[in-house]
C-alpha cells in the first residue's frame, strides 16, 4: 500500500538526511513517480537476452565454485562457497575489473554490518555506511563513464543505453543502482546459501529428497530455504496518513517496521512453520517482499543462483556437518560471518 506507507523517508531503523536516500539507496528509497521512472529505466536493461547470458554464466561458475569448496572437505563455508558466487555474479554483470572486486565486496560488507565490531572502521556507523556507499557509487559512475565511450556486452552497458520516453540514467543514478545491487545482490544470496546448508545439515532427510530428484525438488527446496533463512529481516515504512493495521491506530509520520521473520513463521499462513519442509506447498514466503512496486527486482536472479549452487552440491555431496554459525550483528540482514562445514562426498 504505497499510498499509505512511503519509502522515501527511509527504510532503516535510523533516520538519515533525506538528500542521501536516492544517491545511496537508488529506487529502494524513493516513491512514485520518481520510483516508477527509475525502476522502469533499470528494468529496461534486464532484457531476456541479458538475463539469459547472466543465467548461463551463473550455472557455469557455480559448477567451478562448488567443486573447489567440496574438494577441501572441511572449510569455512562462507569464504569457500557462499560469498563467492554472488559477488562474482555482480562483478560479471557490471564488468567490474578483477582488481576492483575486493573493493566492491568490502564496501558492501561495511554497509550492512556497520554495527558489527569486526566490520567497524573506526568511524561512527553512519559515517561508515556513507563512505562505503560513496565507494560503490563512485565505482559505478566511473564504469558508466567508460561504457559510454567503450560499450561492452554487459549489464552496465545496457543500463547506460536504457531509454524510456527519451530519458536515460545519468552516471549518478547508475552509481546509486550499483550501491543497491552491491548490497542486495551480495549479502542476501550469500547468507541464504549458508543458512540453507545449515538447514540441510540439521535435516538430512530433506537433503536426501533433493538428491533423489534434483530437477523436481529444487524449486520447492529453494522456496523453503528462502522462507527458513529470511535473509532480509526488516524494512521500515513511514505512514503518510492516519490509518490502522489490525487493531493498531497508526498516525501520519509514524514509523512502521516489517519483520520478515515473523511473516515467514506465521502459523496463520504456514502449517507447522518451525518445520523445514522442502515439499511445503503453497509456500508464499516474503523473502523478496510482499508484492507491490518495491518487490525485489533481482528475485529470479537470486533463485537461479540458489538452484545452481544446491543443484551442483546435490551431484556429489551426500550430506553436511556444520558447526555453530558465527552471526553478523545487525537488524537488517540475517548475516553469517563464518560457518565451519564438512562435506560428506558421495563415493559414487
């Protein structure tokens, strides 16, 4: 209900100056008509051909990354597997040079984990988030400038060339989208993979179902992993007029926080919600949002990554043993800093 609850006044627990919303949140922190304009322009770059190229690249890279991790036998799952495919995908989509990819990854980490001591840079959390966003935005703007004179066959070139009714994205708008993509496309999928492996380690019967018929079971497994992991924990909206939510009176200007984990474990919607069940149907989780104009633009891309990773794991891994996850402190992303994992390889 964007007519009642706006995004343009911020989506996090803390208020930041309104002038920072769009530069560091792209269309995530805008409302119609500006949101509609930006999203249409960005969506224009996601042509069927461009998406097909990206999906083929994901499948090939997942095969390599999973093989490398499984060959280790014992590893930190996050560094060996979970974090590798998402940041590689984003970097390939944007054509980020090899020597700039660590810069992109570390800036994205600092943005979502500014309250975790391990990611603190000595600055206050607001300054840290702003500086990390500036790093990613400048990277995107620099690459956009290059693509205007030397186009390539990548998403960034498609963004530069995207046109709707004679309008184009400028370099600052593309930089803002890179901030959004760097955060939303990196941490969320990475953490979902980690939580998914942990779930299958705790529920080996469910992994056996996946391995028995991956093609049939993976779509349902991905949806249950998303529900179980709930990689994004919260988003905020601001009431634009007096209204009600259930029995609660809401006043104009009130901040409303959505807790996605609560929705994804709601026993009014899900039978036995604390059971990890890849055959659950229907599975109307809200991992990517609850619909409406802000529904996650990268939902299908994330699902492709998850199907590719767990499909490759199903080929060779009979089971998993994991330790206790070392979690990232924060109220936005359900993050896992590290997770010790042992792959039980199928000798056949």
